[in-house]
C-alpha cells in the first residue's frame, strides 16, 4: 500500500523541480513544517475542519507573506486545504529525502540558535563533506536552546558543537 505522504512528497518534488527552486523551497518547507509542528495553537487552527479551507489557507498566506517563496506558500496551502497538516512533517521529511537522493546527497539537519546565511551553509556543507566524505545538503532548524554553536545530525551520526553541550561538559568536569 502506498503511503499518502509519499504521494504528496513526490507531487511536491515534481512541482519544485519544474519551478527550478528545489533547494530554496525544500529548505523553507522543512523549517515551516517544524514551526507548525512545534506550535500547538497554529497546528490546531490549520487542522480544524470546522474552519473553512479558504480561511485556513489565508492563515498560511498571511503567515508566509514575504517570508517564503510563492511555491512554498502554494504547496503548504494545498496540504492545509486537503486536511493533511498532521502529515506535513512526514511529507516534508520524505520530500527532503527524495531531493537528496535525486542529487546524490545526504541530508545534514543542523540546529543553530540563529539562522545561517547561504555562505555559512555552503562552508558548513564543504566542511561536512571533508569530514564525512559525503556530499551534504544542509537544512537548518533555528533552535534557541542550542544557545550558540551547532548541533548537526547526518543519518545516525550527531556532531554536537553547541555552547549548551560545552557548558554541560564543563559542569561535569568541575
């Protein structure tokens, strides 16, 4: 049996590649899915079938206005209209995996206290390639609990260079 998340991810991949904006849109979708998943009030509003689909789509459009590409807004709006918000993280995770396999890359999920610019992402991807021997696509999740530094996960490997982990190590050493 085919999982609906896979169908959505494959359809999204087709749109993204046709539009020629795979990296940008994939990154935006990844971050947005995490934001929606972490915000109970927003997720509940977007899932609430008692609210007309047009109103739920308007919430997405208002939320993303000027902050995301039109392709990202349209794709999330489609998921919301079809009542699949609860599946958004799974859909996007599958999309990221499809994108990575299409470009023969591994995904590095990087948690940082602040957003990284394109140059920082590029340099990090190059450093990870040297370190792991793999072509890496960096997807950044802003996580204030990191405090500073980065926590990087590639598959099952976690590289914790965060200030929080260093402070914990210092406490343990004292």
